[in-house]
């Protein structure tokens, strides 16, 4: 049972002497069967009511990530999975169990009386939609130092997990950026962004839990025998344990004229603001049909005077998501006058007065260009590891095991820089630059640092926004041999199921919630989704609302 209309009942104060609580009869006991959930309302506040193993629980209904209604998600065992981005919460405690959300859900009291279900909420906290998991701080005299190299999602979650597990030593997070950790997924979606609005945690958070943050500092070399790291300013820091999560950087375009002004790459909030500012009313050319490139094209539609996309394949995302999803992306943006030159590439950039003026394509076409945005992939930030004992693969990514351990004791690696065994791909080593995966890896690294064995089991979950519509992706589709489509691509409402060896290995959905979360949950649980099941017209297993 998953209701979009919340149930309402009479309001009462739970106790004449206790006016801090507001109690409401929300439904009959028989209204909710085991394994079901629904949205109810208490004092104009949306509450998620679940029934698992006979026990009723009440939580805030908004996901702590972007506020999705959890009642429209997936309830599996004691776990609620968000319909939008796959965050998971314990249905009884509200504790976060899977990223990209970072905070837990507030819990409310439930009681059953005369076959009626009552929920009590605290008046003071009625609008509180997030709950921080209990965290410790540094303990005087504990000198054990964990050095977190990189200021992204993996490092932040590693630091938080260490404090949640009552690690009392020193935590130092080092970032070459100017900002505290921020939500990088927003940069290509809301480009004229104020940095303060995308910070994942405020400065006071780091002070309160004794997490030192060193900004604008870059690692130059690592000595794992001495357990020291040398920085660009010549300073040296020793460590007892280290997490390397320096991520990747945008790959540059290697053609004549690339040093001209108004050639941009999107890596930081400052880059995003600059791209926004210089693109207003101008001819914008994007090289590359990555997710980020398509999001930037979508963002620019009502801002630039013209938008042109140059792609090396026949369709956007063709190698990752296949022709069907590529076609709809091309169609959506083309309808908004975005021009595409596919199966082509830039061979020269020409300028005037030091600024880009036009780009020359391999096909011979010349395109007027005021702003050139390059999004042709990324390179690992691992140069500083050369000469160290840390093993790297042929592409300069760092291989780790399921515990996020490198080949050197006490050195862990997480995030975009890693090559890691993916559970749902039979532990094949992969490199996946997903935000949610970096968070999951940061947590696993922290637990293993503390001697609490934990293995990475997360299912990759990704989303991209085009023209206000969100395309969601779960699983790992590489090597798929067939795509089974549900819904209608032309109506911008579809689900694509990727098949390999007669099993579903990934799913992409547009306006088909919570289907992608349902697939993610099945993949996570290890239950095979057969090709036959995927082909069937019976979609009850997707729990569509």
C-alpha cells in the first residue's frame, strides 16, 4: 500500500500535562498489512507509517537527500528505499543505511489502542526533517592520526563514520579546493550557484566533531615506509592510517588554439559561475556528450543564444546507456533548438583578440563560438603516487579489495580514483565515478580502519536531469546484449532493462518511479531478475505507484 493522499484523523494532546506532544489517530490497524507503508498526516506534517514483522513504525516521510516522498518508494524487509535516488533507511529506527542521503530520519512514537493506530510527534521538532547520527569527538591524549586526502564525498563520509564509531584520534582532511566538501552533483544542474548553498556540512560541524580541514593544499609525494605525505608548500604530515580519495579531473582538449579565453571546463563552483556568466546571450559550443555535458546544454537552453554539441559517437551516452536512451536525449534537446554534430570532433580552435571565435571540425564544418565548454572525460589525480609503493593499474587508477584496502597496509582508497570489485558484477574490478558509490566506499574504508570488517555491497545508482526531467540509473550495464523497454520513449515515460546472460544487470528510467529503485533493491538483495520476468507485462514487482 502506497498512498499519495495522506490519511488524517482527529488531533489530541497525548497527555493534558504533556503539551509538547501532538497525537493523532492515523488509521485502523487493519488498514496496513505487514510489509506495507503509507503516508499519514499529523499536525499538517507528513509521516511515513510502516508495518514490518507486525510492528508499526513512524518516520518523517521526506528523504533527507532531496526531500522525496518515501511513501512512494520501496519497502523491503526493514528497509525503505527512496524512489528518486536510492537512499535507504531502516524502517524502524530511521537510520541511514545507503547513500546518497547523509542524514537519518526523525522517529515518532506509535501506539495501538482499540485496533486504532496513533502517532505522536514532538511539537518542538515537528518540522525537523533530518537527524544527525550520534557522533563522538577527539579524545585528549589519543594521538592516532587518520589522514584523508581529498575533500569530496568519500573523505567526508569516512570522517563522519569514524566519529560515529567513536574514533577518538586525530582526523585531518586535506583538499586542494577553496571550499569545504560540497555537493558536486549540483554544479551542472544549477550553474549560477552560491557556494554556501551546496556545502554538505557547515564550518561549525567540523569544529564540533574535531575534524581538521586543510584547504588549498595539494599532495606531492607519499612515503608509505615512513608514513609521511609531502605537500606542495613543502610541509610534511605523518599518519597512522590514510584514505586516498583525490578523485579525477576534467580531461583537456589537445588541439591548436586551446589556450584561448572562454574555453572552459566544469570542475568547481567558480567554474560553474563563470560558465553561466560568459554564456548569457552567446554562441555556446559543448564538446562531449557525457552526462555533465548534456546537463550543461539543458541548463543553457534559455540563457545562451545558440547551443551546439559535438559528439564522437552517433548518439549521446551510446556506449553506456545504448541507442534508445541516446535517441531520447538527442530528441529532447533538439526540440529545444540544441544542434548536434555527431560522429565528429574538434581539430582546431580559432580566435580573435585572444578569445575563441570558432571551432573547426574534422568533417570540415566551422562553427561560430563565443564559449567552448570541454567535457570529454576525466583523468585520475594519482600523479603524486608515482614512485610510491601504492600499486596502480594501466590507467593510473588504484586497485582496492572489498574493504577498500590498497596493496600497502594502512592505506585505503575510495571514490573516483579506485578500481574496486563490484559485488553485483561478480566482483569484477571496475572504476565508477558515481557520487553515491564514493560515499559508500568512504564508509567501508572507515569501518575497516577501525578493525570492524565490512565489505562494499552497494549497487551503483546515478541520476541526470534534462529539461526538468530526471533520468535514473541503477546497476552496472557494461557488456549488456539486449535492452527490454517498458513504457513509451516518445512520451518521455519509459523503463529500459539491460540484459546479460538472461538476467537484468541494470535499469534506466524516466518518469517511471519507483521502478529503478525497485531494480536496485532486487540487485542489492542478490535476487535474480530473469529476462522472462523483465519481458512480462506483469509489472507488479516494480511496485509502481
